[in-house]
C-alpha cells in the first residue's frame, strides 16, 4: 500500500499542533499570575535544549511540521525559562 505524500505531513502537523499547543496554557498562567514558583527551571531548560535539537533535525531533513512545531515549542520553553528567572525568585 502506497501512502499519499500528504498523509504523513498531515499527521505530523496535527501532532505538532497538539504537543506545541499544550504549552500555551502554562505560559499564559505563569504570565497572568506573575508567579513561576511551581515551575522547574531545570525541566524547561533541558526541554528547550531538546526542542532546539529537534529544530536542527527538522532543518536537516527539511520537514516543515518538525521545523514549525519545534521552533514554536522552543520559543515557548525559553519564555518559560525567562519567566522562571523573572518571577520564580520570589518565594521559590
């Protein structure tokens, strides 16, 4: 069975939208509360590094879903790192 070229891209795009979108509520919550006390700096730092590596991988294999998802997720992860450094010092 031959899979049409667009099916893997569609599945990858849906997966990317779900996994990337999952971070948005956490980023918004920390931003609204101006509190990152419960956020792990280590977790988000390592995660940002991992998504940066996935972004490079996506660029190397020229996969639009991998590139877009990991660019956005890396940005969201780095935003969380920045907010943790800015808001997490008080009370943590």
